[in-house]
């Protein structure tokens, strides 16, 4: 049956009833209705709409749509308190073309439960107690975008299988949860104030926090991963969080992302990074006041500043083990940076620190460095002695080889003693080259001893 919206409006205004049911009605033209009586309740079941414009002018009114098709945009404006909007489109072959809800007064509840959207756009503006968008979690669920602009809401819950864009701007929300979204989602956050923010089980293309944001109690990123589109020159996913204050507990757990970037952020409460794989993980101009906990994180090619921040936090937490881990990562990043900037003096210092004891973390590397350096300079020294050398290089027979090895070992251990005499092998004068090699050998051997001892003392309190 086809219905004229003018007739419905007249019926609503003149009827003494407050509850109305419309079943299997077809609204071929644009429909514009206003609820002008308090506590009016309209239910539409199995109806078909083109363009919809509902205005709620009185408090405690309710609109419910069950199994209805909205072919084009539908707009609802709420200018009264304690009202409810409910959309249940779980009936097969029901479509939403789009939805705009403007709540100029607090709206008690906005609930959407759907099976299928026709690439719809949903936009919210105003004051709400609760917004819930829940799909039937079928493979053909599809929603183009959800936009919250200038919203003031107590709870926002989005549980939808396929969503392209979630955009929230200039809004104040107590609790915001996005869960089980597996499409190539883009999340944009601009200048919001939220108490609880939770993103779970999402596959996303990008997450961007811009403007001035504040999370006052808790943020949790749990099981986020990106969809690999096989693009080599395009960033498939970026998590960018800028100018955001996290006042409570903050968690980033089970995240895969080519880029995770924090800029000018403040973490006042505990900060958790757990099971994160990112080739580029960056903390820039970021302050962490609470304790930090890092577990199973692949930072990839991160910045020196990132590791410096984390190292400093573990120093403050008296966590010597993790301090050493990030001190090593800091030096590795500094080495790469020095190479790229052609600071060869810094490269030389960092390179020797790496090969001599792996930045103070490996005593065994120090022992190997000392042995290799001492043998290198010892054999050059012996070769420069010429006829005064106690043995000759080359193999004649087994007996001579054993004899030369014994003699060579005796003088080698004397060479390891950096206080040995310059004529510890022969009483004859030796060449300038041999003296120079002897001098360089002493330096490298002493450096190897020192670096080995430093690595042994890596857990010492005074080794900062």
C-alpha cells in the first residue's frame, strides 16, 4: 500500500492515540513527519522509504523501524529529551541507503542492528546517551562510513563486519568501542575527549589521531592487523597519533603495522606495548610519566629518540635488564643515522663498541675481539722481525710445526701482556714498523680487556 506523508502527519496530530504501527507500507515520495506530542511511539515494520525526514519535537518519543528499506538518505532530528531511535534490519534483502541523526537534545538511545547496508553512510551530530551499531556478522554486510561530528555521548559501540570509514571529530564521549571489523577500515580521530577508548579485532588501512585529543581513563588497542594489498610504494596502514593526552592506562596489544607513529603525546598512566610487529615504530616529542611495559615488540628501523625515551623510562624504573636492551637499540639506531649523515668519527666509535662487546651486553664478544685483534697484530709483528723472528711461517714437517707452535704460543702470551718489553722477542733492535704494530697491538688488546670487563659488569649499579 502506498501512503502519503501528509495524510500520516494529519493522522498523528489529530488522533488521540500515542502508539502507531505501520506494516508493509510503501512511501514512494519524500516523507517528512514531526512528532508533536509527548510520548508518541511510532513503529514501522516491513516498510519501504525513499527520502525520510523525521523531526521529534516532544520528549519521551520513540521511533522504531523493523525490517524496513531506506533506498536513499534518511534524516532524523531530535529536539526533545529522553527519546529513542531503533533500527532493526536483520530481515534478508533489507537495505539502508544512508542515515543522518542530529540530536539537538540528549537522546536516550540510538540502536542499529542490521544485516545489510547498501554502501550507506551514517552520520551523527548531537547529544546521546547510547549509540550502538551492530551487524548480524554476515559476509555480505557492508557499510561505507560512520561519522560522529560534534557528538556528546555516554556510550558508542560499533560491532560491524565490513566498514570503510569511521570518522569522529570534535566530540566528547565517555566510552567508545570498535570491535570485530575486518574490512579495509580507515579510522580518523580529530579533537575528541573520551574516557574509555577500545579498538579490538580490527583489520584496518589507517588509524590517524589529529588535532588535540584526550583519553582520560583508558585506551586499548587489541589485536589490530593490516590487510596486505601487495602495494610496494603505498603505505597500506599507518597508525598516527598526534597531540593526544592519555591520562589513564594505555594498551597496544597484538598489532601488525608498517608504521606506528606517536607525536607530541603525553602518557600519564601505565603504558603497555605487547606483541607488536612494526618495521617503523616511532615516539617523537612524547612524554611518558607512568611506568612503561614492553614485551615481544619488533621495533624495526625505529628512531634514536624512540629508544632514548624507553631507555630513560627503564632507568627511572630501576629495570637494568630492559635499560640495556634499549641502550643497545639506541646505539644501533645511532649507528645507522651516523652512516646516513656521513659522521665517520661517530661511526668509528659506535662500530668498535658494537664489535668489541655489542654495546656492553656481550662479554663473549669482548673475548673474541681481544683474541682476534691480538693474533692479528702478533702475526704482523712477527713477520716484521724478519731474520730475528723466533720461528718462520710455513710447514716443513710435523716436528718443526709443533716446535714452532710452542715457541709462538710462548711469545704470544707475552704479547698479550700489554706491559711487555719492546725487545721481549729479540735483544736486537727492531724496525720502526714493528714498533708501531707493537704499539697498536697494546692499544687494541687493552681496549678488548676493558670492553670484556665492562660487559661482565653490565648489571652493576654503577655502569650507567
